[in-house]
């Protein structure tokens, strides 16, 4: 591979494309079931319940503090399987590469993806690459499909949620959103601020023994507030969040305060929100806190009878309403 | 012998109008009846021509003080076989319904309250047809005791006799009661929340004295009044007030003070502390009994913590018998601030208040008459020789106004996001709710929903369309979209302008200056420093302030330095404040991140305060402009920078940039710069008005929007406009701030609806 940047020829099915796949994708993502010679892969399968998810990844910039689009694609996919009560096993990958992308960067992203996959215990078992013309893509777009085996015995469904249930979060919110924004706007690093992008399977697995576990979700786009709205609307109950208990890193809070963002609406890529019966919440929290990813886990609220809305109770006992996310929030002070 | 038929409309319910007619008719030896038509009053009188003539001349001469009757119909009619004059039982029909506001205690009741020989002696809820709660205790109409929160208090024999006696002033006084059969008080220290609430006459007396003692000891007591709870503490005690401020996390926002009635006109105590003009005096003692903002006297010895860095105090007189008893016993001024958590409507429920204020109040004085819906105290400020409402509340609301047109169908206007009120309008009537508050809290939304339902139910009117602000993120606008009714949206400043046009419908065409915080404008930017020309339903923007950037969304309200930064960076000047690292903000400004464009004069005031050295961050919205105004006291004209006026597209635009160096110069005092800033803004307005007059017919000028709560600015502007021959109007019945928005929405949308009909 003599060129340093991706050209349209890398997508024409010829030598360059073969080299790209062999020397980058296959090399780093190698595993026993990945066979780039064949059109399809045969997977060993013995479980009764297959869990499938699919996802697309667009992020600007491609690399940010604490991660990049490669690791993000793995985490985003396995997390969707994990919160559904599954153990993630396999991933397929589609890469849409923009003409002009530096190959060294692409390699970094693929290495990072391979590491993330390895840590998450998943194999990339099939893939495809396409090259799009300059200006038609943001460097690299990734599309993935994830397969896992269901290991949860509960139904993990909105319909099991009851008034009184507790709401847990596995760690601080908003880091991913702020890390990406700082990188995109080239604001430079702010202290230790990093994306929280990570595989949450250890966290979700740890809660599966709880009979009172109702529901789990990873608060990605729209953040914690949006997950709260989804739960509230699906159940018809109010959700009460206790502001002082919600973990937020100081550096995230500082940037949010300055720019006027609300961390509750910012994306996380390595957190879990869990709804669990109130009498099991403390125990579940204790278990999360023993895990490296759950050091800052907290019980942050509860489900309350009444109509669907999300209430944020402040330290002083005030009850602010958290509205649904808007595309373009405008000031309302008059 | 001949007969007359009268139909009387207006405020004639729950105000003793029928007993008045009964007395008049029987004095004149007329026969017939007076009858309630759930809103209007029908009178049939028969007698000699002279008798009927006297009746006709007397009818509207001395009606009960609270009645506002007018004649809808007067015709001769057929004689009927009757041998006396009687008050016939109510008829429920679809006539005009009027829900009375809550009235202050009348002189007769006040006299009985303090008379040890009267059986109502020290009964804290004494009332009659001429006084007492109405709006806050009426469950449904027609107005009968069974449909009020007095339903569970059966009348004793004495009270029943008064209720049944047409010549008694408590004849059909629905909420009447006495110590034997009425409402009781219950005093509880905080942290006793598990013990039961007990109410009886003996408890009431001890509760009252325990409450007085607690206050005298410097404690904070939450006291249930007419439209909600107040937090009370001594107005001369720095420690009590500081404790209240710390516990409520309200470091700076002014606290209102209730003064005991003393002296000939009752205002002696107030006059000892504050400057009371004759207009203000009338306003203080008016039936509304509002909070009136009054300048401190130089020898005022009230706590400096009541209104830090401001020179006015909100004062009021006791209005309910309970407040009279407390203030008489205390004989000194007392802080009386709405008991709520910031932005929420005032608390009304016994249990909820103990729960929500457990860490704020030391004790609670409850009563067992339910408050059906909240009403905060009304707030007034005298500007340009007239009291202007800043907040519509207890005593004023529901506020009824007449529309300058007839609506084809009933509509509901849901107001703005902050200082929310709602308005229900049908035919030629519009009824406005009291101040509901900031719609960002769960409790405000609950009250907002309740009032929307209650007003429609009370007036037996169902809205068939909803009018909301064009800003899609106001909670009221979201409510409108989910209501299932057709929605008409109105731009914020069109509604502001239409509100004043609706108050003075005879004046056309208008030039209205709408200066406020921010509101969504027609071009998608945030307006707030604009001039609109035309008339309701057809406004054209003709002038504005030079646009600038606002950074950080709703944070601009509490962080005025953001406005100052926005101005400085706009013109390439540096901006920094010692306590804030604004590097990141500057980068965000360069990248237009969470950054919007505005013409807001409210934000210019914020910026000006910071640029002359005021705190970059404040604890309540409007604090910086209020501080800036409070610096102004002289009428001296300063050497001020003129704001260049230029043509930008089809608009005249005033450029604020010369103000930036002026405000930051340390060569002159803060006072001079503050006064100079106000004068420069007034000049800018004048220049815009003069320029527009060269192009268009300007009948008269309207000033509205929250900025014109500023007396110094408003009076400067009026003087300058008058000097060049403009006639100037200010809102008089409605707040110029967003509290008047719901009325303006009705006027604006109503005009557009009519065009389509
Ligand atoms: Fe406004
Ligand atoms: Mg996903
Ligand atoms: Zn009375
Ligand atoms: Zn009685």
C-alpha cells in the first residue's frame, strides 16, 4: 500500500482494495471466524435466544479524548446488546471511507476498534468497505450489526416498571458529549476530561441476578434526560431525579456552566441507567460500586405515580421540569 | 300603579347588591322582587310613577362599595300580583358570570373584630357581603356556601340568623362564620409534623399568641393567609432576615413588608420609614391592598437586608382579619414574603407547606379553610403619577376587561414562560388569571393546568382555540400544541404591543416601543429592543437596537456579564472580569456555539450594570437593571454619548457601541454613569420616534415591555417625548412585563381572527 491517503481506487474492487482489507482491517480485526475470502461466515450457535442490534456511527471529529469512531462503534453496538440483557458475541462491520482520508489515521481507528472488540469479548465476523467521493462523507462512517446471546431471565421491558422503582446510573454523565464537543471546536483539552466510551457489559451482567431488575438503557444521544423521558412516556408515570445525587465530573460541569449546556442532555457512551425495584436498589448499587466502571454509580431517582413528566428535584427541594430535548434551545428569559 | 323591569350587569355577585336593592325598594314602599340570574340581576318593581322615578334615580347612586353595576336593560312592563318586595331565589342561567376577587376586610367587620362585646371578637376570618375571600375559596358557581371551601362549616344559629336576614350586612354572605362555627387556627413548631392538626376556638386564641411570641423572638413563621402562605419575620431584625435569606437561598431578592395600620389614614408607620406620595397612599389603602414599591426615607430603620443595594421597599397594609390581629399584636413592621420555593406559585396546602418548608420556617400558623387556588399579593409601582401593576394577584384577579371587538368563539391565551398569566376570552369579555409564575417548575404547571380548567368551568365557557407565544419552547406553547385545540401563535412583541393597544383601543395608529428581555421575533432572532408601528393584528417593525450576541442560553438571566461580553466582543473590544475565566466563552462566541442574536434592551441594562462595576453574576433575574436604576436619583443631564441612528434595510437602528467606553470610564462616579446610561437610552428612543414621525403618521406612542418597569427611564422618556409633542401611553391595568402577555395575545390573535371572519 504505497499511497498515504485513501483514493477512489481503494474502493474499486482491485488490488488496492484487497490490500486495504488485508493489511488494515483483516490484520487488526483478525480472529478465528473472520474469513475475508468468503462471502459469508458460518457461526457456531447453541443458544435459544439470539439478540440482534444494528447501529451507524458518524462522529466529528473522528478522534477525541478518550476514544475515536473505531472504539465508539464497538462500544455503541455491544452496549445496545448488553442493556437488552444479552452477552455480546459477534459484530459485522461496514466502513464508508471518504476519499482523502489519511491511511495512518484509518489504521489508528481500526487498531482502536480491534482493542475495543477484544476487551468487550466480541469478534468482528464479517465486513465490507466502500469508498465515497471527497466531500461525500465525514472521513469515515461505520455501520455495525451486533449479535449476542440472551442471558437475562427477566423480561427487561418498560411494561414491568412500577411506581416506586428506583433509578440507578453507573457513572458520571456528559463526559462523552463534552469531550467530542471540545475536540470538534478545537478548544483543547480541559484537565482530565475524557469520553466515557466503554463496554458496559460487566455492569449489566452484574445486575442480571436481581429479580427486581426492570429495565436498562445506555443514555447515548439526548443523555440521561432523554432516557428519563422515554421511561416516563412509555410507562405513563412521572420520573423524579434527585439533582444532588447525579454524578457529574467537575470539569464537565465547568464547561457546561460556561457554555450554557445541561449535562443531563449530553451523550454518554459507557453508562447504564437501570430501573430496579426499590428494595433491591441499595444492593445493586453496592455491587456496581465494586466494579471499576461503577465507582461513581448512584441511585438518582425514582418512578412516581402521576402523569408522564420528568421532575428534577434540586438541593433546596425545588422541582424543576426537564423538558424534552430541543434541536436548538433558545433563551426564554424575558 | 305601573311596573318597571331592570336588568343589571357588571360586578353584582357576592357583593351585597341584592340586599341593597331590597333595602332601596322597601324604603320606597315598592312591590316586586330582585332575582339573581347567576351573574346578572333582574329587578321587577311596581309602584307610583314618582316612586319608580325615585328608584330609577337612586339605583346606581350608592351601590355597595364593591359592586360595579351597570344597566343592561330598563323597560316598562306589565303589572304582576304581588303584595311585598322580596329577594327571589337564584336562577341558574347562561348569563354573565363574574367571579369576584378576594376583598380586604371592610370597616364594619374590622370594628367588630376589635370589639370585645361583639360575638365575632378576634375571629380571624370575619367577613360579610362587603369583604372577605372569594376567588380563592369558590369551588364552582353560582356562588353558594356549599360550593366554597366553607361547605364543611355548618352555620351556628346566630350566624344562620344573620345569613337569613335581608337587612343584615351578612345576608347571604356565603363564607360567613364566627368563632363558634368557623375556621380555626393551629400553630405548630417545625419538626412536629407527625402530630395531628387540631382546630377549635380555644386553640385559635393560643395559636395566635404563640405565633406573635415566635415572631417577637425572631423566628420565621409560615402563615396561611388568603391566597397562600407567607413567610413572616421581624422587618427590623437583621438576624431574622439573614436567616430567612440563607434558608431560602435567596440572598438578594427584595422582601415585602407588611406594616400595622396606625394613625389617621392608617399609614403613619409606613410614612416613618418610606416616602409615600398621595398617589401611593391611595394605592396602599385601595381595596386591592397591594404591595407598593416605595422609596426609603433617609432615616429608615428597617433592616438593610430587606432589599440589598436597592432604595425601594415593597410595603403593604394588612388586608385579612388574621393579618390585622397579628400586626395589631406585634405593633411593628413584618417581612411578609410569599412562601414558596423560587419560581413556584405560592404554597397553599397545610401538609405540603410543612413538607416543603421544613428547613425554612421555624413554625407554622395554619387554618382549616382550604385555599382552592393560589393568589399571590398584587404588586404596584407608581410610575408617571399612576400606580402600575407589576404583578396581578390577590385583590385584582380574576381581572376582567372589555375587548374592543366581539370574538366569534371563545379563546384561551396561555401567556409567556415567565411571570405567566392566562386569559380566557369570549364575546366582548376577557378574564385574566392571577400571576402563576415561572412555568419551569412542576408546581407551576400543576397550577397552570388547574387555572385553565377552573376559569373555563367557573365562567361556563369552553375555549375552542388556544393562543400561545411563537416561542416553541415555552411550556405554555408546548401545552397549547398538546391541547388538541386549534392553535394560533403570536410573536412575543406583537403581543406586548397589542396589550397596550387593547387597553387604549381608541388610539390609532400606534408607535409602540417594546423593550424587554428576549422574545422570539418574526425573523427568528430574539427581539427585545424594538419599535412596532401600526395596530393590533398588523404590526410592522420599524426600529431596533443594534443586534448583538447572547451566549449560553437561559444562563444570560442570572449571569449579566454574558451580555457585557457579547457587546464588547461584537465591536472588537476586550472583555474580562476577575472572577470568571471567559477564555472558553470567547472561543464559543467565535464559533457561534450556543449563541443567539438579540436586540434586547433588558440585556443592554444587564451589560451596563456589569460594565460600571456591578456583580457579573446575580441571584435573581432583573437584579442588575434594578441596581442600575437605584443608582439614579438626580434630574441632572449629563454629557452623554449619542447613539448613532442609521438605516439598516427597512429599519432604523440605534448603535449602542459609544456606551461601552462611557460605562467603563472610571473618571466619573457610578451614579453619573448610571444616570448617563438611562439618559442615553431615553435619547435613543426619542431619536427613533422623531425619525419615524418624518416618515409615518404617529398618533401616539406606547411604552411596554419589562424595561418600562424602570421608573427613572420611563419618566425620562415620557418627559422627552412630551416635549416634542408626542402623546404617550403606559399600561395602567396590566403589567408591562410578561404578566400582561396573555391579554395581548387575545388582542393580537382576536384582531387576526376577525379579519378572517
Ligand atoms: Fe417580554
Ligand atoms: Mg445505539
Ligand atoms: Zn365586612
Ligand atoms: Zn357562627
